[in-house]
């Protein structure tokens, strides 16, 4: 399975903002309901701060991120693959549009970060509905990419934005995403790996189950 990861070495950007940002009509306000799993060390205040950073960034698109619930969560494994595997195997349940885990780091991760390019977050490619963000500032690499920046980056992926040099394609995608909502679906569509919209929660969950099951 392909996943969009924010690596320290390699891509760290969904692109630079351009004047195009203000050339679109983003339409009426939209809530994006992001349900949160968090490890013990990630406090509610920390989550609030990170979500506030996203809302500041998304204000110009008329997107307001709200958190219907935040539940304590035990990280599944030591490596980012194990951790991410646990998250993508969970269903996105109503009323959530997205499921995001905020993860702390421990000494083991810091050691691991010395030998591997460090992952600061990840969003699934088959549906763009699930992800995780490293929410605490411990490692050396995060001196350069703050948890707030990493959170904003991953949340752009949750809107279907790809890695790119400029944000131009991202603005267009945000407009399309807001227009793709079905009146009776009560769901902000997921986005599949080809960019097609998954307009119901059921279809987003089904596509993820199929991606996990393999070809
Ligand atoms: Zn990324």
C-alpha cells in the first residue's frame, strides 16, 4: 500500500502558497470533523493547539476543523508502519469525516530516528481519510519541522492535496472537494489514489478494507 509520508529527508512540502490561493471561490463554510486518537503524553491542550494551527491555515478556504471526540489510545508498535497499520484498520465511524492519531515519541523512537529518515506523519493514499501526526517535540528532526507544521501538512493530505512544488493544484482540489459533498451523505468525501471522490463513509471504509486485503 502506498502512503503519503512526511519525511525529514525528501519531500517536506505540499507546495508553496501562490496568489492563486485567493483566486478561487471556496463557497460556504464547511466543517471537517476529525476524530482523534491520542497517546497518553499528548494532552488535550496540545491537541487544541495543533487543531488551532490547522484552522488558522484553513480559514481562507472556509474550512473549520472540529473534533467530535478524542480518545486515549495505546500506540500499536515501535515503528511507523506498525503504528499506521493499526490506524488504517479502524473504521471511520459517524459522525467523523477523518480519523487522526496524535502520537508522542519515546526514547526508542529517538534512537530509531538516528539511523532512519524520520517520519513525522502519514496519511493513507487509498482514501485520504486516516492519518497520524507526531505531536510532541522531542527529536532533533523536529527542530526543523515543528509539530504544528507537520499537522498542517498532514491535514492538507486529508483534503486530497498531493506533494507538489506549488499549492495551485491543492486549491483546485479543495474547491472540488467542497462541491463533491452529497446533501444526504453527512460526510466530507474521501479521495482515492486516482483523485476520485468517495462520497459516503461506507464507500471510504470499503475502499480501505479492499486496499488492506490486497489484490
Ligand atoms: Zn506529505
